[in-house]
C-alpha cells in the first residue's frame, strides 16, 4: 500500500503490480509478465510478474518504478462501512 492505495504485492510466487491501463499493453510484452486475473476475470491495470521478469535489479526496479509512477493517479478502494 502506498498513500492508502494498492501498489505492489506478492501473490504466491509472483509480484502483483498495479500499473494502470495505459501501461498494461507495453508491460505485457516484457518477459515474465502476464495479465492478472481474479477468479477468472482479467483485472485492468494490473499484471503479474514472475521471477523471469525481475531477475536483475534493473528489471525489479522497472516494475517498482512503474507501480509508483501510477500510484498518484490510482483511485483508493472505497472504505467499507
């Protein structure tokens, strides 16, 4: 969480990245990246990155930077009452 919004995390053995819809198409072309799905439904603006996609510090920093770049534009989840 960054500024109260989902940004990046780990799901099983993959990194979950919230990068926004504008960056998603280009990100999916990178090695080790795939569309995030939740219960069989694609999640727009989110991707999973396997260890193949973040082996080097440069690759890992690319993903973290992409998440942090999108964070100010991202909407926070609605708080439950």
